[in-house]
C-alpha cells in the first residue's frame, strides 16, 4: 500500500480563500491533517479486514459513517479504493456498496 502524505489530500489552500482570515487558513490546515488521518484509518481497515461497506468500516474504526462516505469517494477518485460491485447489508439492513483496496 502506498504511504499516504499530505500531498494525497485536498490542499488547504483549496479549503480557504486567500481573503479569509488567518484562523480560516489554520482551520483548513487542520482539516487537511484530519483528512489524512481518516484516509489512513480507512485504508488500514480495508487492508486488515478485506472488502467492507461503510458500516463495516465504521464498526472496526473510530470513524462515523458520514466521515467514511466522504473519504471513500475521495479515495476512489485518487485511485486508492474501488467499489467491488457487491452490495452488503448496512447496520439498518439496507444494502450498501462494498469497498476494497484498489
């Protein structure tokens, strides 16, 4: 698995406008670091447990479903994960997409 770095996440300058106050730029940098942490947790979970749905990842990590959904789409766009084409039951019993390492 490729070692993730801050270069793999959305850049902080894209999260704060040039005209925003310094506090907004600091928050954007913090968000980029948090994004990297989420990426690492999700990829480690998929590596350790194999293909899972978002609720499966949530059950095995400290992230919630909303955090996971957002990051899975970003990780897919960057080529780190892919949808398997399978549906797995969510915690509510509804089908959800299954994800695996790319």
